[in-house]
């Protein structure tokens, strides 16, 4: 069996028609949901691209793998999806984005050449790169944001788009009334069509690369197809640029109470530039229709890919997984972007189709178990026929849910982490780099956010306050709830996350192993252990090198 692991960037959980969006029709996402299981309570382990992805690719929490922000290298030696799957005879390929930053110092220390097979896999988060393109080819006074070669830019040049950076000049820019570039970086240009032929834009390009991969790759394989959209810049080519209008923009989910004596961290984020922009109705009315158009294009291209899988017979032997690395506030909670732990930011879509007969009973169903995105790594290992190495992968396989089984035990809460040490908000709050860390624990009803640095917690009761408007973190009536949530956080904090070189089975096998090899300290007379263990230490001395004392009676 093969695995098609599709990740969209910054796709909200509720911007799909199968999730109940009132205006955005996504028949191909719905098509996969009708064939498989849609998980309705799926949470990422960090609401920022790089850290979330490193968790997904390792199956481990950010505080376990250490890559807690964009650009933080994933240290050499972290075991990733590709490492696990190759041991099971399945190759793992990358098509698109990872946001991976290589641990160059670690590779140098270990003598790993970047152009070696091992070195290349270390640099690509354990994948074999079919085509790597992180999709943010910004350019400013200090040069390019990403200095790697852009395969997409090279593709555009081959299609006749001129200039050094057609990604910025055409794929992510429109044209104003005077014939000037109208950059997608400016929200006021979001309603303009991108100045590019639709078939040459980013999502169709990567879809074409994926179809080529399916036709050429030899299995069994996992293909991580990682689209940059609907991530900003919020601009989309015709005909998607005007499919939706201001009449399709939902009212922002925000409440005046959120701005009354807010938690200091929340206040800092509500006051930043992106939040200030999305607090303006005219910005939301420009951006959200473009965001919806980007998703509609993603859905159409997903349909193109699904049709190809069906036409080539690959639908019958390919597991399909659809998800996102985090969401997008879009003005909800007075916020833009992601970063904190409200549902629009930390909750993601997750749909899994398993073609095997064992999954027939669950087709077209939903599952409301508390799921973490690190569960995907465990799921892929089991789907490939392996046993999940629980001493390394911290997630849990979702295969029982796909088979219609109820696990004997399941988690009582989900965790997400956020390190904001490199952001301006840390300076606003005046906290140290070590203290610029946030933790979320959510048990299906109560959601607690803990902030290091001496701040009080935030708490939401999602049963009585499903929109998360009213912070109960300093409400005495919730004292016991807060204590219980901190107990959960403490339990999670005590997990055994770093003993990755020995499994439980290894440890069981080691018990008594040294004794059976003759290491027998602390014996009184030897009767405490089986005779076989002391056999080598008994019997007549073959040579005598010490003076023996004569018996007293001569």
C-alpha cells in the first residue's frame, strides 16, 4: 500500500463544506471524507508552521524535538517519518514545503556531507526530495528570504515569465489600473486576480508534479504533498479571485469582553500589526474572499489528483490523508494569522481514507476523539505494517478508529506548545527568551493556556462558551478546574521523552542479562541465584598462585 499525505498550509478546520462552511463548497475534500473518516477534534502541537511540521514529521512534541520556531534547525539524530518507514520497506518522498532548516553544525560535527544520501535526508527532514519548494520567495534590501533554489520560479521562467523572481511579480501579484504591480503582500490588492495563467499558479504546478510522481515512482511509498496555499500572500488567479464577495464573509467571532482586562500575552498579540489589520472590516472583506478562492482552487486540484488516482487504479492501494499545519484567525478573537490556542488557530482538518476492506465499516463517518497531529506518524508506521516505536513516537496510531474499533484507553487531553521568543511580543511583555513559552492543555471541554514568566493562566469552558470569548483564568469559581488542568500538564511534563535509544522491549530483554553474563555483585553465598549463573565461578582451581596455609591439625 502507498500513502498520499497531503498537507495544506494555514487551512482552517471549518473552511470546508463537509465541516459546515455555509458558502464554500469543497466537493473533493467532501469526496475523501465520504470514503474515509473525518476527525473533528484534531489539534496541532504548535500553531506555527515550522514547529508544527517538525512535530508531524517526527511524531514528537516541540519540547521533545527542540525545533520550536520557524528556522530553528531540527537537530541531527531526530528520527523522522522517512527513517521509520524505510525500515519497513517504504520510501518517503517530499513534494512541496517542509519549512525544515538543516542542523548544519550538527552535520559538520558528525562529518555528514550535505551531498551524501544521509546528509540530503538530514537536510530534508528525513524525506527524499522529489521537489522541494517552501513557497515564500520574498525579496528585500537584504536579498531573498529563502536563499535556496526555487523549482517553482524555474518553472515559471520556463513558461516565459520574466524577471528574477516571477513568484513575487506574477504568481503573487496583480496589476493595478495603471499597469503597475499590485503586490499580494498588500491586503488591499487581495481582490485582484493574480497576474498569472491559472494553470501555472502554485497549486496546479504542485498537483502536476504529484501526478508525475504517481506515474513514475516505484512503491511502496509515502508521498508528502505539501501545498503552500491557502497561506498568505492572499491573492489568487482568475476565475477564483471573484468567486466570493463581501456577502460571503462571516461576521468575525469576537466579543468586547475579550478586550476587557485581557491576559497580558493575549493583549500583546491583539495589539500587533497583523491583528490590527484584521480588526478592520475592509481588510476582512478583501482577504477572506481571496482565502476562500485559494481553498476552492485547492479543492479543484485535489479533484484532479483524485481523478488521476482513480483512472490509474491507484485509489485501490493508496491511503489518503488531508490535513493542515495550523489554522488562520482571519479576524476572529481580534486576531490575524495564528500563534495562540483558540480553535481557529490550533485546530485543523484531518481526513483519512484507507482503501483496505478493514476500513469499510467507517466510510463516511466522523470521529470526535481527541487527536493530535503527531498521531499521523504512528498511524503511518502501523499502516505500513510496522509496530509503533512508542519510545520514540509520542503520538498514537489512529488505525483502530479507521477500523471501527474503540481503543481500550485513549488520551484524556491534547497538548500544544508555542515558543514566541523571537517575536516582538516577547519585547512587549519584557520576558526572557526562556520564559517566552506557552502551553495549551485541552480535555474536550476546558482549555487552559499556561504562560511562563509569572503570568496567570487563561481558561475557557467550551461547553458554556463554545466561541471562547470569556477567559475564566482568574475566576475563583474555576479554581478546581484550573488545578485539574495543571495536573494534566504536569503529568504530560513528566513523560519519558528522551529515552529514544531503548524501547520497553529492549529494557525487558536487558533485565538479568548482565547476571547471565557473570556480573553477580552483592551475593552472600551464591544461593540467591540459579546455579547456572555461578557455574563459571565454581569447581577446582586449575592453578594455585597463592601460598596455602596448612590445616591447624597438621
